[in-house]
């Protein structure tokens, strides 16, 4: 299986996804990764056992456009990234309002670094 990663900008993500859709690719996964004050989002597309990743980085406080206008199924993974990482996404076709996994009173964005407990000096490995 061949895997390529293409970096693009948040402003170009929808047009790039549209090209994958027009070429018959499926949206198969998406991942959000924290890198300091930025969030990296990787959308994975597949066609005939060829996987391509479309990658963007954005400051935490800046919203990215939703891919739901191109891939309706993106509403699930985009709601998940919004809820668990605090990623702001504009134009979600179905915004679950932070209630896909979390219940009332839950800590917002539990996967974000600011919510992870810091290890004590004597608990650090290495």
C-alpha cells in the first residue's frame, strides 16, 4: 500500500477534499494532534489501496472549514475533534454541540494538553 502526505492550508482544505471526492476517493479517517499552541489535522483518503493524507496545521483559536459539504460523513470525525481537542470547525452540517461523547459537567476538550495531569519529577521515566 502506498501512502503519501500532502500539506496544505486550512483555506485550501475544502477545495483539496473536493478533488479527492471528484477522483472517487473515500474519506477513511481523520486525526487531530496537538503540537504546542497549534493543532495538526490529518484527513486520510483512499482509492484502490492508495492512501493519501491531507494535512493542515492551525492555531488552536482559529477555526478550520468543515469538509461536510463535500463528504457528509465527515460530521462524525469533525464533531469528535471539536469535542475532544477543542478544534473549532466552521460550517459543520450537523454540529452535535459537544455532546457526542461528553456529558454535562465534563471537562471540555479532555484530549487537549492543558487537561492532562503533569507528571511529578520522581514519576518521570528516563
